[in-house]
C-alpha cells in the first residue's frame, strides 16, 4: 500500500507513514506483523528547497525592477513612476517568493504582512498623487479584506476540520463586506449608490449557505462527494 499524503510505498505492518507521519491504516484493519521497508534511523532524507532556486527567483523579480528603472529614467531623465512598480514587485516577492526561503513557512504570519504591505503601498500612492481617498476608502477596504483573508488562513491552518464552515462563513462575510465597500466608494468619491454590490452579495450568500448546508447535512455532503469524486 501507499501513503495517501506523500505517496511513499508502505508495508501492511506500518500504521503510520515513516516519512510524513500520516496514519494510513483503516481503524478496523489489524496490521500484519511484518518488517517495514525503512529501518529505524535510516529513513529517506527530506529534500530542502535549493538556495540556487531561491536566488533565481530573486533575479526574476529584479529583472522587471531594473528594466522599469531604466525605462523611467531614459524617457523622463528622472525617476518618477518607478516606485509604483517597485512597490508592487515587493508585495509580489513577499507573497510568492519569500516563503520559499523557509522549510515550513507559516501562512498566518505572511498573510497579514502582505496585507500590511498593500495598505502601505496604497498610502504611498495616496501621498504621491495628493489624494484624499486613503482613510475613507483604501484603508478600510484593504484592511477589511486583509482581516477576512487572514482569518480564513488562520482557521484553515490551525483547525483540521470544519473547512466547509470556514469557507461558507467566509463567502457570506465577504459578500457583506463588498456591499460595505460600495458604501465607502460612494462616500469617498461622492457618487450615487447604484447597488451593484447586491449581485455579488446575493451570489456569495447563496454559495456560503450551500457550503453550510453541506457541512450540517452529512448525507447531502456524502452524496455530493460521490457525484463530484472528491
């Protein structure tokens, strides 16, 4: 048999995968007393992320930064819009590439860091353009979505069960916050409340309600799993 998590081949005598520790035996199955494939103290070593690969990723992020800087300086004779590109690249590096440097990156730490960077980036744009939309629009909207995403990531990371409850609740809260986003947009830019947020609100409420129904109703959930093969 094979481990359902990492796919390594196992003997029937092994109740847990010697590589990742995943329980692979059925609770009603009595394992046979056979020797395992991997003697104690001689397990295959886990492969760590190559530093050369991480260095290549850094270069991939540096290339657009250097090209943008040269293009900005070449056409204007001064640096004007390069900081906007560089700020976006920093956020992308923090979200995608920086976790690669860690053996077991904790998304609960990186997610709010990326959200904080996004808020700081919007503040910089607001200050450089002389806008007055940061406190009334950008900060509450970016902060709200950052809190929602951080809460979902934290619950998924620390809770082993209840994913349907988490996603269902997240959909419903997101739908409500989208309507609040339109309210912030109306106040900040002095435009008419059109009510376009009702459509994503309705859709997300229905999706969230469906997930909560499947989480509560075991028979419906099992039927859905059989139909969709997951």
